[in-house]
C-alpha cells in the first residue's frame, strides 16, 4: 500500500483499491462459476460410477449366494453319509 501511495498519490488510492476489489470479486465469481460447471459436468459421471458400483455389488452378491448354495448342495450328501456312518458305528458300539 505504501508503494502504491508513493507511486500514484493519495488521490488515486481509493480508485486503485476499488479496482482491486472489483478484480478480486471477478476472480471469485469466475472461480465459483468454474467450480459450478465442474460439479455439473461430473454429476453424470458420478451417477454412472454409482450405477456401475451398485451393479457390481449385486452381481457379486448373486454369485456369492449361488456358490454358497452349490456348496451346501454338494456338501449335503457327504454330510448325510457321515451322519449315517456315525449312527451305524454308534449302533455297533452299543
């Protein structure tokens, strides 16, 4: 401020400060507009990513459930056989 005061004089100081204030408002306004445009342009991308993520989660859940069911179905005959054998052994021991 002292340099501006010495270079331009006291009578020009209010004009310079006013001009600087306008410039700062313009920069802030431009920054806000850029941020708003960026948010608007990335909204579709974020929505698409969310949709894909949800779809992948559903697919993983479906596959997990399918594998779990297949394992249960495959293990049931073996489990039944083990239980039958254990019963037979218990009968023979008695």
